[in-house]
C-alpha cells in the first residue's frame, strides 16, 4: 500500500519515475515549489520522512542516517534542507548492493555544491518536474501525440480552442493546488509564489529582495528572449558604468532563480552533432510556468486579452512548459533534448526536439492561425538549410509543426507541416 493521496491526479512523470525506480537505487525528483513533486512521489512510496519537520531535520543534521528508515521505496521530502542526507542515501544504496527502488528524494532548490561530497552518479538518478501541462490538468484532448508525430501519426479534423481559455491557462498556471479553486482564488497562487520565494531569500543570497524582484520583472518583460546580462542590469537600474559589478549582481540573481527551478535555459541546436552552434548560441530563458511572468507583469486574463504582443509571448511560455513536460517523458529523448534554432541569417525556430537516434522535429509557436504561414515559411527554410548541410547526420526532420492557440481545424499543409492547437497536444 503506497502513500498515494485519494485525490491524486496522475502525472506524466509517474511512468518515468516508475521506470527509474526499477533501475536505480534512488531517484531525485526536483523542480518548482508547489508543482506536485511530493504527491507524485507519495503515489509510489511506501514510507516517508519530511524534512519540513524541524524535529526530523534536527535529527538528520546529527545523524543523517535516521531519515533513511522505512519500507522502500522510502520518500525523503525536501532533502536539500539537510544536504548531508544525499551522501547518506548514496552510501546506503552502495551498502545494499545497489538494489533498485530504495529511496526517493524530492527537492525544490539546489543546495550549495560544497555541501554534497558525491554526485550520486550511477546510484541516484535525477528527474525534473514542472507544474501541470494542459494534458495533465485535463485541458488538452490529447488528440495529437508528440511521440506519435515522430512516427508519422497525425489525424486531421475539427478542433476546439478558445482565446479566452488560453488567457486563463496562462494567468492561472498549472499549479495542482488550483485545480478546484475558482479563477479569482487560483490567480493568487502565482503571485504568492513569487512573494514567498523572494521573502524567504533573506540570508540565503548576497542580493537584496528588491534586486531579486527587479530581475524577476525584467525576465518577465524579456520572456522567450536571450536578453544579455547588461540588458537585465539596465532593467534592474544597476550602475551601467561598472559593467563587471553589474553582471556579477545579475548573475547572482539569475543563480537564485535557476537554483530554485523558477527559470530554465533552452540552448541552441544545429543538425551536425559536433556543431559549435550548439554551444555558442545564447540560451533563451523561460519560466517554469507562464503564470509567474504573467503575475510579475500584473496580468489578469481580461487584461492579457488587450495586450496582443504580450499575449503571444506568454503563449510561447505556456507551450514551452508543456513541451518540456512531454519531451521529458519520451523514452528516446536524452537530457537537454528540447532546444531552439537561431542562425546568423536571422532564421529562428522556436523549438527543436531531438531524440537519441538523431531524429528531430521542428516546432513554430503562433498564437493565432493568421500567423501559420509565417511559421510554415520558417520551418521550410530550416529544413532546406539542414538538407544542404553535408555534415548533418539526419538532414530530414521527422516532422514539422506549427503549434497554435486558436484554430478551428488541425490539419497538414501542402508542404507537409502539421498545424494544431496546444489544447490537442500530449506526450
């Protein structure tokens, strides 16, 4: 009998976690606060210790082994509160002969690297979790499968999508705790998330709460862009004349958000596996959930409807959140398999999904169906460029798609590009 909560809504990560528990001695599930990590782990755990408990945390600091007792899989919730627990779990896995499925560790922040002596490589696998995708919250009909697109599976036909619904999905976010709340209550969650996160930073970062909030607003203003440290520093009203100091302050604030899984970097891609563009293209930063930048910018669903450019930017945030969730569950996808394309000719494609065997798919994101032709044009340019590159191992994409917000039909263009709404997509 597991600790599964009776109201638990299944998550896409469940099957991935089960697979890792059957392979590794311990599994870490890390990600944004309030994204449902504990409930997902409890659904497969037979015992639990929570380091939110002051008594449990104090005992763990004296003897980290005290929190390891329990019927496996044993869940240690918020393990980063006592970083030495990581090394104890790794040692316990070794002592047991690396028997799979002994421990699960959940965490919503990354502890200081000097507090953990061993990486856990080969003993502790690491999974990433995000807030709910539209498929998980029941707001996607799942008629288009990302894995199926790689196999040529796609069915055309009428579909339903609503701009009003999209504005609500963006502003309320994918927080499991909001599922049964009315919109006026649910919209408070992302606002409180940022306030709680920043106010709890006291003494944990060399930067002030004002600077952290200023950077959060700047990141929200620059959603989906590869803004430079100098640009972010200007938004934070830092001293532009002292560039090295300014960049250090911005970098420390970025580290704060990255270590708490609030923002992620999506890196550049090129078809040749050894292409320097994979390393040299500036990463684009995305929030873990679109409701966070929406809240930082003071957006409500009705207000967002009157801001078409921002609506489009935040719609891209919504799509990238869902794509990260779906890509993470593909059995053939490596780490860092979701990327974007940009080159010196000004061509940019929003998302590239690349599998272990080299197959890849390209996705453009457009809020309205009136921009589909633009997306198709970019995708065809990319395909032609890759096909003309003799160093490309797999020059032909498995699929090209335009992911839209509002459309009455999902269909295939004469050029072979799939067009469908985000409310049709699943893993």
